[in-house]
């Protein structure tokens, strides 16, 4: 477990024990990043702060579902922020309440050493640069899904391509982002397993 | 949904770009399938990297205070407390448009506050007791109190002492106030209207304030941070106590 994840795991333990000061520390670590993400989605400062507020309250309430062995607290928090921001601009998805979405999103937050290493190393500017290097149609697909809340089927309709093409663009985009953000310290790997071993061996 | 389909949807799934039914199907499959599904697992966590591409924005100073006040009055799901709200009752996180003094009087919030106080009170009493021993006024108040209410929140913790006529708030080492600010004390009745009952300017050491009126029929005691004495709270509470029960 990386240093950052270790710190977060200890924070999660304290939050689970009902320590409000630990939630305050989590806020101090990630509020600016969370607000940046929320603002990018909802485009309104006051609404973005409401999103961040609600996301941290959700983490407080649901911390017992989080398992630091199975995921990253930061990734989960950011997914909760994104869920709530998207909810504001798109309305709730049918059959999927926010509570349900928060818990299911735990499965999508790791652990994954490749992305975690990128998170610890890459600045916002580097991520932006990696995004800018994508072909337009791939960048557009990622933007529509992650920051505007469309499903891949909706992206397919909006861009006039078959659903399989939309999912393919997303897959290629993430693959290229991973490569761009993994260099030079992290080896490229088709599975992530050798990347993780490479990281461990360097320690 | 079969393994091939799931791998094809991997990127859309990890970015939250599948519909609700597909998300449930994929999640259920991944939890039970004995195949490695490297395509999915390799992409898990990608969303947080995309989020990291957004420029960080410093939140307003009020946001942290508002969050901590909400958290102090919000139970954690794994800690069942005295009373659970009905499933369809809005939770504190969905009530941001409702003034806190109306929210805080809900049974769930009050129960949460009582629980939080019960957890933290043991250690706190020891150090407070030592300092209070040096303050005759506090001693008299404690000795004469018929009822003691626990007051907790993001600014620390304290006690509201009530002898049936006079009420005194006492606390040790409250959080430092921003420059030019003061603590303002409020009593809130069942009508939900906060009534100002005093201020405290100095957060250092022991804070002791005699309320300007008795508790009477009030159901909630709260403290906010204000830049001057005001007629109605301008922000969320930093300390709260239930006066019921």
C-alpha cells in the first residue's frame, strides 16, 4: 500500500470510529480537488460547494462500506463527488439512487497500483496534457461520459456512431491516458500486475 | 451478461457510463465470476485520475464549518442510534436549503448529537473538572444545576447547566475564533425560531456564559460564529445540544 493510501486508510479507520476531526482532515486533504471536479461538472460555485458538502457527508455516513484493502479512499470520494455533481446536472438515473450508486462505485475505485501511482505523481496540468493528446473523438467520449454524465449509448447517439464504437473510444482513451501518465516511472503493462511488481521492486 | 460483453464495457463501466441495469449486472458478475477480468480491473480507478485533471479550487471558509456542523448532527449508518429516521425522510445531506435551526431540531439529529456527546464525555470531564475547580462561579453553577445538557460540535464540547431559572454554558478550550469574530449563543423553541441569549468573545481556557434568559420551553441550544451580535444566525452551528428528554 502506498504512503498516500496508508494515510487515507488510517483516516478511514478514525472516521469509522466516529471521529469528526478525521473527517475534517480528509476534507483538508481533498476539498480543493473535490471542488475543482464538482465545479467542472456543475459550472456554478455555490452548487459545487453543495456537492462537495454532500459528498463528504456521504463518506461520513457510509464509511463502514469502505474497505481500504479493496480500494482507495480518495478514488471513492472523488467518485461520490462525481456522482453527486452529475446528479445535479442530469437528474437521477432511473432505478439508481445516489446511495446505491455510492456503494456500487466502491467496486470501481480500486485498488489499482497503476492509476494510484499516476494520481500521486501527476499534476492537474499533466493530466490535462495527457487528455489534450487524445484524438478528438476519444477525448469527446471521455468528456461526455465522465464530466457530463452520459452513458455510452447516449454518447453513441450524440456522436452518430454504433455503441460498440463509443465503448471502443473510451477504452482506447483510457489506455492512452494510462500510458501517458505511467511514463517514465511506471512500466507499461497490459494487466497492471507486472506494473505493480515493478513498483514494488523499485522500493 | 457474459464475460466478453463485460470486458467490452470495461471503460464505460469504470467511468460510470453504463446505465443502472448494466451497472448492476456487471457488478454482480464481477463479484462472482472466477475469470480475472483484467480488462476491467486494469481500468478501475481511472475516474479519479480524470478528476485530478480538474484545477483544484479553494473552498470558501464557510464550507468547512458547514460540513463539520452537519457531520456533528448526522449519524453514521453503521452506528444505529436512539431513533432512526423513516426511510423516505430527507437526510441532512439533502437539506442544504433548509435553515440549520429547523434541521437540528429533528429527532434523528438530536439523537446523533447525544450519542456523539456520550462517546466523548468521559475523558473530557476529567480535564474540564480540573480547570473548573478554579472557578467559583462555575462550581456554584454546577453544584446548583438541576439538569446538565451535553453540548458538542466542530468547535469542541461543553455543558449547559440549568438550575430551573438560570442557565450557564461552560466549556474548555473551544476552537480558536477567526479574527474579529465571536461565538453567539441561541435557544430554539418548538416554533423553530432562534433567540439570541449571549455571546462569548474569548475562546481561550474556560468559557463561561450566563444565558440572558432561562431555558424555558426551548428544545435546542446552539452556538454559531458571527462577526458581531446578530438577530438571526448567519451560518451553521459549531456546537449543539438537545434540551429534550
